[in-house]
C-alpha cells in the first residue's frame, strides 16, 4: 500500500460533527473568513465560508481562530492555515467551506478539547467507499 494514502482510520484525530460559532480572520487583512464550525478535531476543523467577506480565502492563507470549547468556559485562540477548499457542489455539502489545520495547541487546551469532543459523533463521509480494483482483479483471477 502506498505510504501517501492516509485512510480515515489512520488519521491523527477523528473529526467530530460539532456545530459551533467561532471567529476566524485572515492574518494579512483581518477580514472575516467564517463564523461557523461544521466539524472539529484537536488538529483542525471544517469552517463554513462567510458569504460577506469581500475575497475568499485561498489554500495556504494564515488564519487566526477563536472558539469556545464545548461544555467548558475555556476558549481556544490558535493560528491556523487553510489546507483545503470545499466548493459546496456535492450532495450533503453545507455550502462553500474551508479545511483548516491548526498550529499545535497548548497541551492543556488540547486535552480539554479532546475530552469535550468525545461527546460528539464522528463525521460521516458523503463520498461512496472507494473500490479496490486490484483486489477485484485478484478475486476474478482466482475463480
């Protein structure tokens, strides 16, 4: 198996279906990028794009993120980067959104966030499962 493929079960942190409000701005001009988290992990989040921002964020844009940890009075302020653009065209998409990767969180904030996220269900993939063509060919050759 290729070392470049990361399966969902091999991810560092499981994404959780958490819908929270947040404040996210681009570092270069402090324009708002989004105010709604669609899913969250200790390593990143999916952020619903703010339709009022004059210019959309791009992959690689540095961001500043502020959100409240669920079931806690604590807030997290973290620097992050846009790693993925979701255009919102697939069935199940909530609209245009961004995949955001956090800089490493402080250990106490990370532990608190991990505990809080255990209460939420994991996100479900809207994509169909991939077909393993090599295994299919092998099975056909065995018959």
